[in-house]
């Protein structure tokens, strides 16, 4: 283990929930060493941007929002009869760009069949996730957008704790959109309502609301 990676690993172990650690002048080799030393299933989110390492320790609220969004997406996919393959906070990195990032969660819908049954993704062969999800209840993640653009991720869902926004990839970058490409029935306004409901009530009630809403053609209110 390099001294730089070892120091970062020690700092990460003691990083309080909801806080952020920024380490400038961090080499690509140290970044890859750190990822290897952390191993599978670590709880922090790590972003690497041309020598700057940013580590975020998610809060309980952050994780609850992330899980609810994934359950919402899975419920919609189930009701619509389409596949969904989740890859969670997979690390996406491109050495030639000097960049790496981990979404709060991500999943495939249109390209689900291309990655079904896979335990690892090969960026040289596999498409990017159809939807990347970022939760900004404590920290701003828009600095990742340029990297997601280079990956070619077609859609981002961003939730700041109050409202959800959907972004579509365009030739000029990401632009705010009203409706999801992955799920054309889902609007940003509807996603915001469901997430707000999840802040004050049980998740199962939210999922029942979604099923009722979809069975009514996506036009009814989000009552449980």
C-alpha cells in the first residue's frame, strides 16, 4: 500500500457520517490502490477528478432516499413489465480522462438485457447505465455531470431532499427534462411527490401509491 493511499484509508475509516474529505494532489496510482484496499462493499462515495480525491460519507437520510428511489424505479419497471438491472454504486473510471466516480445508485432499463446476469461491468464493451441517480441532501454532485457525460449516461435523476430533477444527455451536455426517457410515464413532478410521501410515511405506502397511479394511467393523485 502506498503511503498516500494508506493515509487516505485511515482518514476514511474515521470519517463521520454526512461529512466530506477532499485530498488534492492524489495520484491515479494511489486512487486505484485505495479502491483495491477498500475492497467490495465500502460505504463511502469516492470521486476522482484529475488529481483531486473527494470522499463523501453518506448520512442515514441520504441512504434512505437512495434506496427509496431504487424501489420506486423497480416498482415502475414491474408494473410496466420491463426489466431493470441495478448496479448500485459501481465505480466508473477512465484513466485517459483522469476521472472516476460512483453514483449513489444506477440501473439499466432499455439496456437491461445487455448486462443481465453480470457481476462486473466492462466499460470497453458494456453500455453506460440508462439512469444514474445522485442524492444531494448534504453535498452537491453536479461536478460529476461532465464525467457522466463522457461515459454517455443518457439520464440522471437528482434529488436534493425537496425536489427531484431529471436530466437528459444532449449534444450540449445535460439538460433539465420533465419526463424520464427510461420510464416515459414518470415525470420529475411525480417523482418528487413520491419521494416527499416517503419522507413522512412508510415506503410500502409509497409503492402502493405508485401501483395505483400507474394502473390509473399515471394521472391520479399519489394517495396511499
